[in-house]
C-alpha cells in the first residue's frame, strides 16, 4: 500500500469545486449578465434616473428581492462589464509568453478580450454612462479598482517590482487612459473596436518602448538648481564691478 506524498496530500485536502458549486456560480454569472442586459436597455430607452429597481426586476421577470441578491443598488449594474472585462483580462494576460514585451502582451490580450465582447451591449453601456454624468465617477472608480489593478499587477510581476510602485502604477494608468480614449473614438466614429484598440495601444507601446526594465522607481532626481551664468557674463560683471570700485 502506498501513501500519498505531502504534495499529493495537499491536493487531496484542497479539492476542486463541486459540480453543484460550479453550476451555482454559472447560474449566478448568467443572472448578472441577464440583469445587465435588461437594465441597460431600460436605461437607454427611458434614462437612468427614470428607471427603478422594480422596473428592472419586472422586465427580467424576477422579484425586486432577487435583484438585491445580486446588486446593492441599480448603479452597481454598470460595474458588471468592468469586473467581467477585468477578470477576462487577467486570464488572457496569464496566458501570454513570459518573454514577450509587457506592453505588447497587454495589447494582444486586450484585443482578444474585446473580440469576445458583445459590441452592441458595450455601445449601449457607453451611451448610458455618457448620458448620465452622475455615473461617471463610480464607473471610473470601478475601472481604477479593477482593470487598472489587474494591469499594474501584471506589469509589476513582469518588471519584478511591487504592483503599487511608480512604474507599474503609472503605466497601468496610461493603458487605462488609452483604452477609454479608444472606446470613445469607436463610439463616436464607428469602425472595428478591436482594430482601433490595438492601434491605439501600439501608439503607447512605440512611445514608451519595449524595454521597461530600465525604468525604475529607485532613480532619484536631484532638485533643479539654477545653472551658473556663462563665463563671459560672469567676467563682464566682474570687470564692471572692478571699474566702479576704482572710480
């Protein structure tokens, strides 16, 4: 009779999620997406402020109580897309080759994630947010707490730096800005979102370069000091002072 090794025992004590649990999680995910789709349609048709939780629940054929099992408020429906894209991006980045340029990995991974998204639903999401200024702050906050964190963690790992350090954080913010600008351009001008996003991130990649290892937070810059005056000017002032002294 053979006994499991410590590693085997660790696998035994940490079993994979049961089929029942996987089914519950899948049903929960499907419900979130269904509620998002229904809510976005109502928000676009009537305006965000005019739609109530009861309206969304009725259109989705559920009770308001069931709605609140998934969302604390109707505003939270706008976070579904942010969280879902962030998790998809995390998985896509994990599959990129380790020897690939980090910014190139981000460009390819984001393009793949966007290719799988429902373009019509994304356009509706942007329309609702754009038409409701009160939502912008919470949506941008959700992006900062989800997508930008995923990007900063990826860059930190690739650059062997803490994810909260300067370089990963600033690069993640730059990528996030490009993503939002590319989506806005696509929304107003049309075209293929994946192509626009890839070309936009390529601009950032070319501007920053592929070698990010030389950019370190540890470099300190001394305070700016006034440059000394040119030798000719210093000599001229000295001669003038000497003439005044003699006179």
